[in-house]
C-alpha cells in the first residue's frame, strides 16, 4: 500500500457555481486545468451553514451531535449568558490527531483556536485572539512575527473604507501565501492543509461586485480569485504522482435581498414574552416564553430543565414544535415564503451531544438572511453593509484523480471529507 502526501486547500465561503463560472471564463485557468483529471461537485454544508460548525465537521468527519459545535455562539449551561465555543469545546478529534505517526502542517483552519499540540505545525484561523495562543509549536513565533503574519482580515475596516478593507484583504492573503511557501519547504509533512478565509470576507461585503460587472470593485473581486488560482497552480505543479489533492469550501454564498429578524416574528406570534429591560437581551425573556432563536435561526424551546426561567415541560414540547413549524412555514415577504425548510433536531443531528442541540434549525429561501438577535423592532430590514449571505446546498468539493470518483458520495456533505481523505490514503 502506497503512503501518499495529502494536500487540502480550503477556500472559505466559495459556492460551487462561482468556482465553475470562473473556471469556464478563464479567471481561474489553473483550477480549470485540474478539472481534466479530477472531480468537481456541489457539497452540502452543515446545518446551520456556519463556518464554525462546517469546518468542525470537515476536520473531524463528524455530525454536530458528535463534535458538539452548533454555531459561533452558544449559551453557558443553566444561564442566558452568550459564549463563543472554540477548539477546546470540540468534543471529537480532528483527523491530524488520529494520525499521530504522520506529520502535519495546518494553516488557518477556522475554529481551531487555541492551537493544540500535534505532530507538526499549526496556526489557528479565525476567531483567534492572540498569535501566541494560535500557534503550535511556539518555536515558530518569532518567524511569524517577523513576517508580520496575519490571522484574519480586519473586517472593521470595511465599515470605514472599502479601499482600506481591500488593501488589508490582499495583504493578509500575501502573508498566508508567504507562510505556506515557507512551511512547504521547511517542514517535512504528510498532510498539508491550507485555508483561505479572505474569500468569505470579500463575498460578505462585496458580493454585488461579483454579480455586477460594472461595480466599482468588480476588478478587485476578480483579482482576488486570480491570485488564489495562481497558488492553486503553484501547489499543483509541486505534486508528485503519489500525492493527493482535495479542495473544499465550507458553505456557499448569495446576495441578501432582505434581513429577517426571527425573534421579532416569534414575539409577534406569541412564542416570546419580553420584559421592559431590552438591554438585558435574552435575560429579558419572561417565563411565559415558549421558544426563541439564536444566530442564525437556531430555535430553542424555553425548557424548564435547561434555562433558569424556562417553563416548557417535556410533555409540552411536541405541541410547541408543531406550532412553531406551522408558524415559521407560513412566514412570507411580498408573497414569497421566507423559510425553505424547518429542520427538526432529531432529523439532522445524531450523537452523544444531541441534547445540547437546537430544537429546530431554519433554512431560508434564496435571498432571505435569517437573524437571531433579540429585541429588534422590525421583522424585515434592508441589507446593511453585509450584502452576501451563507447558503447550505452549494459548497464545493474537488478531488484530484478520476480514479477516485468512487470515493465521492452521490451527494457529499462536509462530513464526508475525512472519509474521502482516508480513502485516498489507502490507495
């Protein structure tokens, strides 16, 4: 049995149709050349289609009910206090810790902060607060500081100046490339994983620049993907015949038509009862509250066994869930249904941590960006500076080598990436 090196390239937030479009129109000619000897297909993201959930499934091969990550935010047990789960909260093991005899270089994978020991090198992706804690081993710290390595784009700049945001976007990309090139040659590795996350930031703020050729920043949008493509070409040219290459995104993206405040709707429908202290946010909910939403449209029953003021008992759950499904399925905007599908917990999650999962997760129809903030006055709001929204059904998966077609399920999901990697390793 041959032991091959494995290369995984992630391009955060890139939908299948964008990649296919840019390949066909020679914006990404190097990627187009890989299609001659490889398989490109749509891949379903996690539910919800959030990077922290999706990347956790990509690196473990596990369902959220197994790895325990359900969103960027959660509530501390027995409280209404919002917390931000990180790598410490991941309940299962990423693939690189299952292969301890192999060496790994892991660059910029989201939700891997703080970095944990592994056989090799890791620098965490967003959300990483300190470079020192994002890095393993610490012996690389001075090198990364010297090259001015950037963990993430400073998205706050987009709220001040698009030009400043783009300048930072491209600078961060070049630092990512500089580190990849350094480690590719410096360190022996069996698995090399490199994730570009600036694509997600670019699409969130400038998706309209992708769709509109006359947009002021259309050329910069193209330029970013041309640069990614150059690195794809650079990597592919360094592969040997025994190496394998996988490329993935964690979710798709599309234009926001309208923002929808789900908790406002739940309040209108009588599922949420609020007190007179809006600054308390979730703590402002009254015991009569039956259900509420957290970002992005995860619905939790206000259970007496889970929340301090919760009053929903076990024998009430089914009726409340049925009432929620009916109400949410009926939500419309200008005659169009807002919700494509209301997913019930036990239909989408399995594993030992299902009890921590939301009771329902909403998947929107095209253009409806579902928000989970509480205390909003308006049910529907026009898009703000964020114009691109995540989509669940059109992430992408590329596997090099036509002979590997049988490793790809008919409808792959983010949970299939690790099994595919394992299958490649055995060939």
